[in-house]
C-alpha cells in the first residue's frame, strides 16, 4: 500500500536524522532514568497505603509499592512530554521548505505526519522499556503483562499527542507561539493527572476537576494493571479514554495535514 | 498541445472578514520545451500563481491543464509530472535539510516518487554529474556553498525526470558567478532533456538572458506576454544617439524626414537622439542618409529598451521598487527608454 510505503519513507528519513544527533540519543536514554532517580526516593519514604493502589493493610510498605505507583505515572509523563514537544521540529522543517517540498511530490500528505509519529512512538516505546528496566533495578515488582498493557497505553497516547502537536505547530508556524501554548496545556495536565502524587490526596473539588484530564483515567488503569488487576471498570475506562484520545487527536491532526493549504 | 494552459486562474484569501484578491485572473500558455519567465514585483501574485500551478494552493476560480493533467480535478497526477524547486529565501527555504547527506536527499526524493532503489541510485549519480555536484554526495547539506546547495535543490526537482519544472526565484541570493553558472545549468535542462522550465524572477537581466518568453503579472493579472524582444519593441522602439561633426540642425531636419524615424531631439551636449521602431534595421539607412548629405559621424549608439522599461510602461512602476508607492505614477504613454541603462545591446 502506498500510504504505508510513504509512511516508512518519512519514518526512515526522520529516524536517520534523529540518530545522527548524539546529544538526542543520550537525552532519550537518560531522561527516563533521571525522573526515576530524582523523584522516586521521595515516594519510598511515604507510609504504606498512602499511594493507593494495593491498600491491603498487610502489604509491605515502601519501595515496591512506591514504584508500582510511580512508574506508570512516569510512563505517562514521558508520553506527555515526549510527544507534545515533537511539534517544534516540524516548524523548522516548514521554515526550511521541507514540508512544501514533500507536498509537491505524489507522496501521501498524511504520511508527512504519520512517518514522524511512527518515529516518535518508537522512541517513546524504547524510553518506556528503559524506564521499566531501570525501575526493576530500583525495586519495582510488577507482572509482565502489566508492562505490555502500559506500553499499549503509551503507544495510544503518543500517537494521539504527537499528531496534535505536529498539527498545532504547523498551524501556528512559530516557536514563540507554540512554546507558551504547550506550557499552558502540559502543566495543568501533569498536575491534574496524578502523575507525581495520587489524586486521592486531593480535596473533593480538585478530584472533581481532575476528572477532566483524560490521562487521569489512563494512569489509573495502568496502576491497576501494575497491581495485577486487569478486568474491572477502571481498566475499561482507561482503555476507552486512551482509544478516544488517539482517535480524536489523529483525526484532528490528519485534517491539518491533508487540507490543501498547510 | 501546450504543457501549461491556464485560464482565469484566481485566488482570494479571506482573513478577519477582509478579502484579498491575491491573483485575479492569470492566463498562461506555455509550449513544451520553452523556458518561460514569470515577472512581477513583490505582491503581484507571482508566488501565489506558482503555488496554484504546483498544487500547493487550490485556485478559487479558473482552470488549468498542467503537464497534461487537470489541476483542479487531478492534482495528484500533476504532482507526478512536475518538478518544483521552492525559493530559497523568504518565508520558506529551498527544501533541503541541513543535517542530511547530499546522497540521502536525492535518494529520499526518489523514494517520494516511488522510484525503485536501484533506479534511484543510478538517477542520483546522473544528477550529481549533471549539476556539478561530483564528490559532494557524502557531504552534509549544511556544508555546501550557496551555489552548490541551490544546484542540489534543482537536482531534487529533477529526480523523476519531469517534463516540466517550476523554479521559484532560482538565483535569488546567489553571487554573480553562481548565478551565471546556474543559468548554464537551466539552459542545459532544455538542451539535454527537453525539459520545459517555468521560472519566476525578480531579475530582468535573468529573464532577458534566459527566457524564450516572459509573462508579466501585476496586481494579480497577467498584463503582457511575449519574447523579451517583442515586449521591448512594444514599449517605444529603440533609441539611436548620434554625435555629428557640426551641422546638427541639418542632420536633425534630414533625419526627421525619414519615415522610419519617430521623434528627433538635440540633446544638451549637441548630440542627436532619435526614436526608431527597429534600431538594428534602421541604422544602415540612417547612415546612408547622413553620408549622402556629407555629414560625418563622430559616434553612434543604439540602445534598446530594457525589460524594466517594459515593466514601467505596463505597470506604472519599476520592478526594482518593491513598494508600489516608491515608483512613479502610472504613465499613460510609452516610457522613454534610458540609453545608459541598456548597455548590453
């Protein structure tokens, strides 16, 4: 299929350009570890049960629980930051005339986006695997299937957010406008999703507000998986929300790329 | 059959409830194998027209057949058949990534046209040779000189051997040597491959030196077209300047009686300045008339109007002025050609 061919052409080009930059490779690999090292130790000191999840009174407190709570949060945070910032690169590509050059060829215009999103998703999966492996080194204990379920969530989040990031960046066409836009979206999302601390600590009104963040549901579902619970409404909500985010964002993103004048 | 045939191509932009008619009605006919120049001041609608013809922008009115495909009904087929080299300055650059190798750019471009890998490698090799990029294929694009990079950008537009290539301001920003070098390559495209070239330019000397035919666009409408010579002849003919040894008045009366001569004036330095329709053909008979009357000539100079004069006549402003207000008021009659600005003849 030509769309797949085109996507792979763009993917290979973008991947090659990324790997050519050694700083980028180092940052991609070190970033997840930094989060784990610099914030993880704070959580292991919390009393048992604070972090929700397995609230069985006789579960051992400390490290394992902390990382079962924290690693899913970090995975989503990685997804949020990793994929929402990708748009910056397309602004310079646009300015360099690269986007226009591609659009005058018979290549699928959607592939200009999908090839990049594929690269970003793959990068994120690699980062997630690094994060989980290092997490195990730190004392994370979780079922293997939970890790795969989490990677599934990460992929959905990355596909959706990266698409929207590219589409938004290509619409505003200015780093100066794009950066504050990102900040005003990401900071509330991170705070309201219960990435760093459980939302159960929040007062009622804040918990209510947090319900608007789609990532809240996804993180809860991932934490359920890490606790070994796969079939309940929390998981169902998480899957539906993640699919919804991916589909809606992909749709919005593609519209920008296939419309005649971008 | 023309390779480009556009009728009434128009594009309006609407922003904040204000409608801007960027292009009001462009008619173009380009035959296969021509090198055609598209001239106009900034904001005349050159780039908008080019973007429409290359499927980057949908026309709001009009029709066009580009390389045998209908622009509005089958833009994908147009894209398969044309090459496009974006301008290398201004809002967007020429389309190459500074971090790519030259060979990667060529192979990626070929992949975008779904050219099989082996063919693509062979094609890249040919282009590297044709555009003097030998030895640069493993260099990063950012290490190329301005002229080399521009040649690479042109090579990218030719990867799929299109019968028609659009060059947007191909030599803008290049030094004079690179410019004339690039002109050679553009001529070579037609000579070696029979490629039709449609280029926009700011430079009148470029249009003059390179193009078989020129379209002039102003205010979103094509106001004139023809070979550079035809256009110049439309303006007011050529100017012949004579310096005679004495007897200037006698010479003036004599020449004024010649049917091929328009106005005759004696300039401040005592020379004669006459307008003729076709200077090159008129000179011999003018010389004979003077010779028969025993008037000896000191010097003679024939100058033809430049495309800038054409431009001034057609649009009321000089192409060199970017802002319309900087130019002179529109002139109803033909402009006077300036002899000193036309030294190339």
